[in-house]
C-alpha cells in the first residue's frame, strides 16, 4: 500500500465524518480525550496571545500563491466534535474575508469591524471561535434536551439558540410551568436569566424554584433537567 | 360560513393535489377522528368539497379556519410560484434580541397601521421559520384572501423570503418588516427561485462548501473509481484540479436548486470587425440568462468537465459566493449589489 493511499484514505474518512448529517458515535475515551485536548489547546492559544505563528490552532493554510489564507474553526462540546467552520481570507491589500460558511446569525461583520485583522488576526479568530463554540454548545444542548426529555415540550427556540422556552409539568398539582432561558451572552453556553411562568403570571420566589433556577443557570439544560427530575420537582 | 369563505375552500381543494388531501387535512388537525373517517378521499373533488363544507358548517368554522388550512398546505408545499429574497440592513442594537412574541405583535400592528385593511396570520414552524400570510384590502374592499402574500423569516438572520407580492404592496411590507425586526432598511437580495428551500440554503450557507485544506484532496479519490488498474487516465491530474476548483467554487454534494441566473449587460460593444457597433456611444444592452433544472449543478459540471475554464470566472462563482442570481454588469465592474428589480404586478 503506497503512502498516497493511506493519506487519501484518512482524509476520505475525515470528509465522511464531516459530511455526515447525524453525529457519529463518538463516545470512545480516545475521541473524548482528543476533543478535550483540542479545547485545552484552544485555551492555551488564547492565553498565549501574540507572537509566533499567529494562526496556531486554526489549521491555517496558504492559498492563491500566498495571497489567501484559509482557516478552519472546529467546535466541540462536552467531549464531542461538532461542526467545523471555515474562513477564506484575502491577505492583500488589507485582510478581508472573501468566503466562509458561517451561519448568518453569528455577527461576523460586527466582529470584523471590532477587531483589527491586520495586526491582531488571532484575537479576531479567538472571539469568533468563542461565538461559534458557544453556539454549537447551545445547539447541542437543545438537541440533547429534545432527545432525553420527551416529557418536556420545547415551546420556542431560535436559530441562534439564544432563547429557549420549555413547558414542564409539576407532579403534585399537575400544573404546567413555562420556563424561559435567555442566553443573552452569545459567547457562553449557559443562560444569563431564567424565569418561570404559571397561568400567565410570573412564579413567586420559593426555595424549590430558586433551587431549580440556580441549577438551570449553572448546569447545561439537559443535565439540569435530569437533576430536577431526580429531585422530583418535575415530571 | 359566508360566500367568500366557501369560495376560498373550493379554490383551495381544487388546488391541492388529490394525493395530498389526506395528509394536509391531517396536519391541519381540526377534524375529529370520526369526521376524518367520514371523508372519502377517492370521490371527485367537487363532492369532497361539499362534504368538507358540511363539516365546516356543522362546526361553525369561518374563513379564518380555511386560511389556516391553506397556510398548512403552503408551508408543507412551498415550491409554487417564485420566491424572492430580501435582506434587512443596519440592525439596531436590540435587533439580536428580538424574540417571537414581540416580533409577531409588532409586525401585525405596524402592517395594520400602514395598510389598513389587512388580514395577517403568523405561524412559527418547527425549524424556527416564521411564516406570515397577508391578505391585502383597500379603501373599497375587504382583504382579498384569494391572492395572499406569503413571507418567511428566521429571527436573528437578515433574510426574508417573499412570494406573490405586488409592487404596490411592497413598501408596506418592507416598512413593517424593518420596524418589527429593529433594522433600518431592507433591500432586494437579487436572488430568486422556485424552491424556497434552495434559496434559503444558499443564503444561510446550508450546503457543503469546499475549502482548501492542508490534506490531499479526497474529492478525486472518491470520484475517480478505477475500474481497471491497467487503464491509465492521461490527464488525471488536470481533471483532479478542475474538480477541486469546481467544488471550491460551487460546493460539494447536493447543491441548492436554482433555476436561472440573469446577467444584465450594460457594457460597450467590443468587436474589432464590427465598427458600427463598436463606435456607438451608449453601452450595448443585453440580457444573458442561464437556465437549468439545477443551475449550480450544471455549472459545477461545466467547470469540472472543462467546458467552462477554470479557475471559475467570478461571474459564475459569484452566484453561490454572493448568494444572488441577478447581476448588472457595467464596464467598470458588476453593478451595485442593491439593484432593484421589477416585481410582478
């Protein structure tokens, strides 16, 4: 078997994995560790800041005889690799993005305006990566929530996954409570605000609901709901 | 049920293909199990309509319910007529936090103020798409439910997709959208097609784009099935390059189905052998249209097979890159991106 055959085979597998619509079964320890390593690497790059190969960690390759730069922004959440996003940048005369596959609800043009791509490309990439990872994470949580908690009805969500309204049932009174999670910080995977409504009115504070609120603020929603169910507060 | 509602239902049942009647009524969800049982989907449509009208009368349903049924049908089968894409510009600071209830209230209230009388129905689809049905009236008549406009929008994205909108109605819709989504302006995105999903996927980048990577191209491997090792492809390398460039320009796998691309030329005529034309002062106006059942697929094939030269000319690669299929070409480069077009009258 020639070297070319092996490399092509590996890259074919990678393309297959990328293009598969459903997530590949990746619960193996090795892949988990790889994803964790990737996240740590990304954090390390962020902490390093400046110097050396400015595009470290983003698989930068040159295109168009050195005129262009193509970057890869992988996303991962909880040990699982998710979507990879790409950017193609024209380097001369000033860096500008010519092509990308970043969804339109990610504020790419705002981020471009706020950073200086010429002198500090890495900060721009890190911020963009933060937004993308947070989005992927929230999207993944929503997917898991729907899979694991069939008794919870998702009443509203949006493409950016920055708002989530769910209907849960309280076992004792069999009443329905509407939980709204606002993810106003789009660089985070956890909500910034949680409130509950029952029969059109906001629920009064009580130790039970305060506990549920803190769980939802501090833990990913699909995990928080599992905990809340174990506690017996919801069906 | 009044006459206009009856007429609407008759028209609607005539429009829905026989094989889709059952599923559409199912999705509508208004008929009870018993009523569903009593419907005979094999009888001729006029008889079917009569039976359905009876059920509507029994239940005291009105035109409102019929428009709901129509909306159910259109949402499931949107690929009728032409869809046009618009882009919202200059978002305000709170545009990113516009949420559904707020948008619905604001849109209905603004449109009613601008275009009284008007009948608006808004429905959120499972995939975060907001569907809006608008029946327009004027100072002399009630809203005309036989010619509704349909609008589709995903919150926190700048795109709006519209079908069946006249140029008279356009300013009202534009203003209502701009105000309720907290933007400052809206422009024509110069993209149209018969398939809503296709133009949406193109703008939202929901197709497989190909970027140069540091890995050897897997495309050639996948596509070049070697039938017999004794056969050597003479120009394998250049074929591989062409395929790579074609895929980088248009994408890999299934591409959004566009039907046409139009180039309006306003350039000076250039042909040394034809002095009369070349000497004219004004630009030579002409329109070039590429049409296909799957335009992007055809163009990709042109590039990969060598019919179109590679690297792919920006005139063609701009279609997926800029997400538009209407271009105005002037001598000093392609025209401004906000070239407006005549909408149907």
